[in-house]
C-alpha cells in the first residue's frame, strides 16, 4: 500500500490514483485488538519498524495501543449524539458479542461500563447461498442480547437513552448490510437491518430506539481521531 507498485495497482482495478496517493500520506500505523497486546505486540512493533525502515520508504511509526479487547464498544460511544442519559453500545464480533453502556456527566465527559460478553452464534457464511433460517436464528439471538442489556440497565434504575450504537463485524452503510461475512445473512430479513431491528425493539419494549450500525473497523478507528495521518489495524 505504501509503495504503490505497479503490480499492486494492477490487482486493484477498483482503485483510482486518489487511493494510492492517500496511502503515501500515511505516517503511522496503530495496532489494536487482543493479539496486539502484551509481549507479542511489542515484538510485532519492533519487527514492523525494521521492515518498513529497510523497505526504501519513509519509516512508519508503529503505535501499539492500550485500547484492546473493548475498543469496539469504546469507539461506538463516539457516535452517540444525544448525550443526556445512559445509552447502550455493542460490538457484534465473529467470536463475541460485547456489551456496555455509556453514562454521560455532560456532553464531553462520559463513563463506559462494560458488561459481561457473550459468545457469538450462527456465524456460518456461504458467499453463494444466503441461509435465511440461520439469519432468523441470528436475529433472535441479537435481539435477545439487546433486550437482556436493556433489562439489566432498567433494574439498575437507569434512564435509558433512545440511541443505540452497534459496531458490527461486517460492511454496512446507512443500515444496509453487505452480504459478506457471518452477519451478511441478515440482509435476507430486510433491506435495512437497523430499521428492522429498531421495529422489533419497539414491538418488545414500546420504546422507539434510534439504532446506528457501523463497521467495526470504523468504531475502532474512532478511538484515535486525534492521531493525524494514521490508519488503525485491529487484530482480534
């Protein structure tokens, strides 16, 4: 990506010159996720610096972040606009469903409370076949996870906000999930899954929630908005 060699250019026919020019502006790479923590993360940083330093390009600064396993829900908190009460945040991954809620003291000061995670289920995926029966099971499981979190917060006497932000391990834009990966099958239930999920929550709770689904990489990157000319790589 940094070299922008002709062989790479030929492999990415969907990229124009603007993409390759962008990568020339990158000065630092942020490593996040459970695999980047501890001794392995330190070794990876050292090795990556050696490789980029010897490659003939301007050396990249490699940053090993201390935001690891809960970076998705922490990043999701950045996308809440209401900032008046406690709002649910989730990170739906391929291995775990991570849960939490954000408590705002004011518009800029908040606390993230991490709740026990759950094992991801119904993650099988076939690029050529959408299994609607598995999509139904996955949807029920996700809905139950959100409702259980809602109940936990209600029992604590919290005023629950109307916004829910979900980081998800799948490409998604404006609630439309792309059929790629374990969550891609949800496309078979509705053209816009976040609206579909919001309606189900209304049916169960009588409360209108505004759900925003974001790609998990975008959620992770939101933790580093102050780091210029950088990219983040999450290794879960």
